[in-house]
């Protein structure tokens, strides 16, 4: 087995079989002269008397006790282990004799290998039986193994808590389950591992102590705790130490457990210089141990220290004992990284972190990187420093306005410091209001405007912000002209559009449609396609709620910017009259007649031919009435059917029927122009002639057109530019048709004479109507032709 072979002094405390005397040293390695000294050493750490054989119980023998005898005359420190167990021999009272085997050796021999309690006990079990008096016993001590696994089984934090209590006084572990002696030794090793190894030079520990006996054992399993002993119940969290040094030490090892538990145990096991409880040397060793973590990280920063170790150094209590420059250097590493784990550590050091974080975040913002600023703004908010933090950022000249403003949204004004800093940055304040409007943060917008227009900033509030105050106040008021001018000076035409959006979000759009601001909007809407005009077009499509009077004004703006008007079609009942009045008032103010007509046409077009708004608008203006008349015709279903048929190049008979229905629906004033424009065959004079012939027949049959109306319609078609060849076509044929007509008139007169003579001779009277009918058909065919011709044979 690897380790070290150690020669030990030994003694056995017992009594001979059948003896009546008390326990005494019956044998030792140093002879009779040293019996008294060995007996004193054993009785100093006597754990008491067992209550009989209790095999399997927690207090059953063997009891193993570790002690640190007083230094010898040469100044050397010693370690000792005492093992009490049952024997098969009885005393005079027939009670089983309990010998105690005691072994002691120089402390440095055990410290060299870092021997633990369990390993030392197992070495004793393996040792040969003591020889004759005067001979030493050799123990084979193994090197210290890792206690991490054992400590995890018991509970790392539990062991750390018990270790911290040992700095304050004796500790009794109670209510433990029936652990074996080896399990109890493992527990003692796990607890002591959270103290510097050198403390074993003065620590006494036992697997059990009766506590009735007077002893100096500092760590033990037991049933109860005496006065001035600290009780720790098995499985329950140890109580917090009352001693300040113990509290500091517990905080340190708890922090180390989170970040580097292996490093903690390794460093503690490496401190093997002898130490005593409540000594200046122990206090100094603990302070150095705690200091070394932060200082060690500081010294190795240039070589690259893992992030976890950096965080552990900041959490370490020794961090507070660093110089200001050292703390700043270490904090800067965490601040620049700003990982979630870093932020959790920095949160506990915010007063020291704030100036460092502010400087770094400002430099990052200057480079358009807001990540650090946002991360530390949340921390500042948690510590009630949001106002100070934002004001500090705004006070940095290198931070651009558009980089700082997003940190203020969403949310209302954080406080006086930030608002004052924003007043020193007029453009930043304007960008803030603009962003609040863009993000539809109506409540936050009201809060900012109310704060700046309140008593504290009444004299320094920008004039343009009063335009928002007018719109958002209760009740709202139209913004004064001077505020609109100031607003335009700050943000141009776009500023007015943003004000309109803010009013729309607050359901107060009508306030910005009063004459002063509306005239500015009209100028923007009728102007070139600048970004503000594009934004206005988008806004007009987004507005969903407004009084109907405002809707009329919005429709006019929509037409001017090229979007669809949406409010006219929603007018019903009393809203019709209000819409018409609002529209007519602004319509008269439009800059040109052509613009007026286009606006009216676009707004009226979506309306049905029977919409009540048409009548209301028609009676307000003659030009509007003309537009509305055309709209009624174009919106009529019969007219739409006629135009659709014309587009499909329907034949003249069917097209004439639909034309007749359209005339019947809208009257004789129907303009044939759209029909001729939609009908592909309108370029064929013969087809036009045939269409008019069938139209005359159909209208006569349905009684739609009078003779005068038919004459006017024919005249309109003959001279219409949509059929430029038809008039010429008629002129070429009329002279020839007149000659035919005169010849036929002579024949007709003869027919009439013949018909009259036969009637006198007794012919039936029915012959005359037939002849008259034939005459009418003849003249109609002669006038309009049959199949597009006027040949004599056809006549």
C-alpha cells in the first residue's frame, strides 16, 4: 500500500480478568514510568461509559476517539487515536471488560500523507498486536484520498455548516441513524475537510460521546448536547454561527462550493501547518485563505482566468478587502462579458459595479451596441437607480441620441434627473416622443407629456411638446399655431403626421383636423411623394375610429395621397348630413377645380346609386350634382349589365334589349358614349345601324322612348366620336335612298287609290289596316335598312 510507515507509541488501558479495581494502564511502549502520563492523556478525551452491549445501535462499541496531546518538551506536536471495544473477559462484577488501545505519533508524520480519521482507524485495525513493553508499533498510513464523494453523500453544505460551527465551540451530532463506525468516521472526515488540515493538530473528535463524562472532545456523535455545546441534528440544516469570524468563513466556503468545490477542498487540505482553535494563527490562516482567492485571480488575469473562477473571486469575501483599483479591474471583466451568470454576481455588488458598468455601457452605446446598457439598466432598476442610470447615460456626450432613446421605451418618465438630461438633448426628446407614438404606448406618452408640462418643467418645456399636451389633455383642444410651427421646425412635415397618429391612438383624431393643422395636412397630401406623405397614406389606412365629420376630412386626404377613401360608405342616418356638410365645407377650399372634381369622383365612386349621401351632396353644389348624376348612371345594375355585354361583343339584337332596360332604369339622358367605347363592333357602321334599328323596335315595343327621344338618341349616336365612320356611312347612302323613297311614294299613292276603290266596290275594310301596316314597315326598312342595306330589291 502506498503511503508512509510510522512508528507509534502505544498503551492499553484495561484491568485484569476478575479484578475489582478501576481501569488503568496495563501495558505501554515506554515502560512503567510512563503509565501515569498515558492514563492522563486517555482520560482527557474519555467519551464516557457505554450502556451495555448494544450491537447495531449508534452508541455501540467500538468507540474511536482522535485527540491531539499536548506538545512535548521538544515542541513537537502529536496525534493520537484511542479505540475502545469489548473483550471476552469479565471483572469481579461479571461485567465485560472494555480495553482501550491508544496509539500516538508525531503530527507531522500523519500530516505528511494527510491521513484521515477512517484511514487511521483502519491502519490501527491492520496493525500487529503490541509486543513486549518498550517496543513501538508500526502503522502503515495511506496518502489522503478525495473526500468529495463522501461529503456529497453526507451533504456538502451540511458539512460546511458544521465545520463553521467548530470554529465557535464543541459540536454534537444528534438524531443520527444507526450508522456503522466506519460511516461515522467518514462523516467526521467530511466535516473536518472543510477546515484547514492543520486544525487536526488540536481537534478532538469521537464516533460517540456519552456526555456524562467530563471530556474535551470538540466534534462527536451523541444523544444530547451539554451547555456550551452546539447541537446539530442529523439531516437538519446546521444553525448559523453566532461568532462573526465563523459567519464570514461560512459565507466564503458556501461561495466556493458554488464556484469551485474541488479547489476549495484541495486548498484546505494543503494547509497542514499545526493550528489551534481560537488562536491568532488560525484567524490569520483563515483570512489568508479567503484573501488568496481574489488576489490569485487578480494576479492571473493577464494569463486568462476562466469566467467561473472570476465570478467566484467576486463572490469571495476577500473581494471586499481588495484595493479599489483591484476591485474595478476584476469587476470590469464581468461587466464586459455580461453573461447571465455574471449579472447574478454583479447584482450583489451594484454600488461598486454601477460606475464601471456606466462607463463601459456608454462606450458600447457610442458604437451602437445597446446590449450592456439594457442589461445593466435592469440591474439599476432592481436597485432603485433607474433614474440615475439613464441620466448618467444621457450625460455622456459620446452616446448618440438615437442609441439612448430606445432605453427609455417602454415606460414612463423614470424621474427628474432623466427628464432634465433629456431637456439638454432636444432631438433626443423629440425622438423619444416619436418612438412612443410609433409603438402605440399611449399611456407612457401621456405620462411623459404630463411630466414635462407639469409645474417642475413648466418654464423649460419645449413649445412643440405643448401641441401634444393640447391633443392629449381632457378635454382636448386644437394645438395652437405657434406649437405647430415649433413642431414643424423640429421634425418637419413628418412631425405633423406623428401628431396625427398620436391623436388617432387616443381616439382624438378630430382635434388635429381643425383648420390650422388640417391646412398643413392638405398641403402635405397634395404635394410630392416625400416620406412624410407616404407615412400619411399609411396612417390614413390605419385609422379605424373617428367621428363621421372627421371621416369626411380623412377621405379628402386619402384621395389626395392616392389611397382609397373609407368613411363615405359608412355614413348612415343622421351621419349622412354631417358627413355631407363637413365634406362640402372642405371641398370648396380645395386649390383647383380639377382637384375638386377628382376628389368628389373618388369619394362618390364606391357609393351605390341609391346611397342617401348622393342626394345630400347633390343639393349642396351644382358641380357635385353633375358628378353624382354620372355616378348614379354608372352604378346602376342595368347599365353595368349593358356595359359588360358590350365588352363581350354581344350581337345587336341582345345588346339592344339591354340598352332598352338601361334607358328604362336611368332615363333618356343616358350617355351612349361608354357603351360605344366598350363595344368592339362600334367601328362597324353596319353593326351600329343594325343596333339602332333593333333599339328603336325594342324601345317602341316597351314604350321607353318617344319619337322625340328616339330622334335625340339617333342624333347623339350619329355624331358621337365613338363611331366616327357612321355619319359618313349614312351620308353616302341617303341621296340614293331619297330617290328610292320618291318612287315608292308614287307606288304607295297608287296602292292607296286602289285600296279606296275596292272598298267602294264592297271589298272588306280589313284590307286598309294591312296596307297601312305594310306601308309603315316599308318606310321603316327604307329609313334604317334591313340587314345593313337599302337596295331596291330589299325595299
